[in-house]
């Protein structure tokens, strides 16, 4: 190094001996050298020679700025003319630099840049996550959308909103895209009913509600999350208990109590669920104009069915007699749940004096079991109750005897009407 070169070093730069210098970034026509200032901070010098032979020695405070300048000089060298050359383009300087950087990164494949852009537009863009809101804000929008969606049953909307609300309240107000399968599992594992852990069925229902919320967040108009984490959440159910069936004596007690309870206001609902085997929400929605007693036929519409398919049910003499005894009272009267719970207590369910336990859908299970024993047909049973043949085979064959079925269909109302 001659004396003239030393004189050109800025006063705030300490010359580092060659053996202590950081090796320059190789593989480029313009390299970056790292220097340490007198105050202890680092500087980065871009060095190289342009096509016209002029020497470049420029200092930068950080490495990122130095690399940007390095790319700029490399691009200028590859173009073969100075940056001041006049070009006809509608791109801004920033857009030009992004294009140049893209070409450099692609290397020998730079000519395929249009294919890459096309792939982004056709396959990636619609799945890209936009700005993801926090859970509280997302749930507020989801709740408004659910309440306005009349294509979903009211009880389904209410249950979904309740379950998602519980999840949002128990989870930190993170961004929707940050929700992981572990986040959902932690909430589900912490669910409890009293001192006991929530049942597998309850946790599955809550997982399905959360999944609906996250699926809604994935919608094309939102794209707040790319993948629904609930798809990775599995809940072990263990061995499933066989369906509970009411004895004929219990059915008789329940019917007699219903005849005398508040002028028989629960008798229509009980008839549809115990003899016709309708699901509780199907029975609540049924109207008398859907029952043809002359032709002995009952029709459940698709918007009233769980499986979204309409079906027709042939009525036996027993079912016709009980429906005539109902005096066309509503099938879903006001305060049905509380009244039905009071009726069950009269028969002995849920009291301290008896060990009787009322299980969900026991009325429907009883109806299917007796109907299958009566007909012996998987097809007719599946069509009548809106199930699959596989469900009938797995759960309802051989549950009752022929004598029990004969006694069951021999039950008649005391106040029979012609």
C-alpha cells in the first residue's frame, strides 16, 4: 500500500490488516468488504470495477444496504450500459429493481419468469393468507354471518355460536392464522362437566363447531387461514355403548302420564318420537298438514330432516289411533323441554327414589328396534327412519323379542277417537 492510498482512507475508518479482514463475498464482480470503525461499529464497503474501467469503493452502514448496491451494480454490468441510460418503460424505479432482483435470483432460468407468475395467479394466489384478524374480531363477524344465514337451522346456529364462543373466551386473543391443532386440543382437553371431564361426544361436538368457524375463516372472500387445524384433531371415543331401549311397561307408563299431563299437550310429540321414531327436532317442526290419516301416511320434508332428504312414513293402526287422540295439538308446544322433564320425573326418571336413567334418543331407539322386529327389513327400516342399512344392522337387530313388539303395538289411548 503506497502513501497516496493511505491518504484516501476516511478518518473514521480504521484500516484492518489483511489477515484480520473478513473475506469478501466471492462469486460476484462486485464484492463486499467489512470494516470496523474507530467507535467500534461496522461498515460495509462495496468494491469492484465497472465496464468503463472506473473503480467503485462505496461505504454503507449496514450489510443489507451494501448488498442492494451490489445487486444494482451487478445488474448494471450485465446490461452493458450505465444506469443513466434512457429506457421506455412504465415501471417505477422500485418495480424495476424488483424485476432485476428476480432475474438475478432465477439465474439461468430467468426466461421462465412469466411461467412463475402464471402459476402464482392460477394456483397460489387464491390460497395466500391476507391480513389475519384476531380471534375476537373474527368471531364477531362469524356470529353476525351465522345469525343472518337462514339456510341453517336455528338450533344448529345457536349451538355452533355457543361452542365457538366458549373456545374464543378460553383462548388467548391470537391471530386466526396462528391457531394450531395444539390450541384446539388444549381447549378440548380442559373441558369439564362438574368435576368430571367432558365426554368424548361433547368434545367432538365442540371440535366440529370450531371447525365450522375455521372453515368459514378459510373462505375465498376472507382467506384468514390456509389450513383448518381441526382436521388434525382426533378424539378417541372408545367402545360405544349399545342403544338403550325402553321396556313395554315403561312405554305404557309414559303414555298414560302424558295423557293426563296438562290436558295431553305432550302426547303429539311423544307419539311421533316413540311410535314413528322421528328425531326430536323433526318432531318439533312437523305440522298437521303433513299427516294424511285417511291414507295413513306422514311426510317429513327435507328442510326438517337431519340428512336433508324428505321421506314418507306409513302409519300403522296404533300410530293412527294415537294421532287421532292428540286433538291436533301442536307437536312442538311452548316450554316443551321443561314440561317433558317434569313428565319424566312423574314416571320416575331423574329422581332419588329410583335408579332409572333417561338417555338421549331412547324413544327413537325403541321405535326402530320394534319396527325392525315387526318387518325384518333393513331397507324399509332405513328408509322409514332416515338411517343407513349399516346402522340398522349394527345397532337395532335383535334388541327386542316378538312378544315385546306385539305388546308394544297393542298399546292404545284410553280416550280413543274415531
